[in-house]
C-alpha cells in the first residue's frame, strides 16, 4: 500500500463513538509523530434548528452517523495507526483495502458542514394536520399543503371565512397535532 498524496478516507466507528475515535486518533497521530501522513480527522456535522417544548433550539447533527473522515497518505503505517485506534471498526472500501473518496464527494460534505444558516428540521408531511403556534393565525388548525425545507417554509391550508386558504408560514410557526 502506498500513496504519495493525501486523500480522504472514511472510517467506520461504533455508533456514538465518533468524538472518542477522533480524540483517540488525534492523540495517536501526535504520539506516533505521524502528522505528515495523517493531517485531518473530521466528523461531518451540520447545525439544525428544532422546536422542542415550543422553543427553538440549534442542535448539531451528524451527517454520517458512525463514520469519520480522515485525510491521509495511505501507507502501511498510516493504515495501522487508524485501523488500531479504539472504536474504529474498519475502513470503508472493498476487498479489505480502503477506497479514497472522490474529491467532489468530500467537497459536498465539507460544504454542507460550512453552511452558516442552520437547516430547519422538517418533520411534517403533506396532508398532515397542524396547529399554528405563532403569528396572526395563532391557534388555527390546518392541513400541510406544501413544504419548502430549503427556505424553512410551509404552506398550510387554513379555513378562513368558510374557505380553505393557503397560508405560507415559517416551519417554526406550526406544530403537529
């Protein structure tokens, strides 16, 4: 196994051990003086806005639970350092040999992590009944008509003056019945 350039690899970890694996691996890299071979250890995460008990909360969610990205030159030494880190179950790749990620795949994951505005967690489905919790239509009950998770908007059909009227709201202004 040899490689002159650093590539991104995916390692599989025990579920929930991603932070521990990152810390252990970074310590092993320092201890074994391998900074030249293994340069970055990344847990892909993104911020998401959730509503819990009527309050907005920003939570960090793992994009790839159970996986950690490692940028390294593939050699017997770097492979052994990563493979023998506690909590690591193996590399992702076929035939026992790690397969590097394509640059565009890594780019997408890193770009997703860098977005400055947190995504709004959308847990509604079209046709579902919801209650408006905020704004001029507070306490109205309606049906989800359309979802726009990218903009954090939801279109709800409300019964106004005996007619079903579509009203666009912020996703955080409604709750499931």
